């Protein structure tokens, strides 16, 4: 239906002109406290098992934007997660 597509395009253009500061709201994904905890626990385990700087070529490492990571830590409650509370992990492991 080309007429409908044309009408929608005209409407969008009109809205952009009338409301130039109106921005599209990003879709927010809501997670339960348990899902957030599990997500933080998984990342904490990965970071504990992965060296901060690779020792040799071919080693696995992760690059993450620190400002995003800090926001994510706050969102998930990352600081409250203790990896040694899970089976197979000991308090000797790094918990940062």
C-alpha cells in the first residue's frame, strides 16, 4: 500500500518539524532481582577466570567501556555478589 507508506512518511516528517526535541524512547528490558543476580554472578565468574592482561597471543580477554560497566554494576547489584557462595568457587578466587 504505497499510499499508506507515503502518508506515514509525511506524518513522521510533520512530527519531526513540530516536535524537534522529541526523541524515541529506548525500549527498556525489565529483569527480576534473581535474573540480575545471576547475570552479575556470571560476569563476576568470567572476570575472575580471565586475566586482566593477556599473557600470550591467542589468550582470551574482554574489553569493556568503564562508564557503561559502572552503570551496569549499579543496575545489577554486582558489588553485593560473592562468587564463593556458589559451588566450585572458593574465597581464594578474586572477587572484584
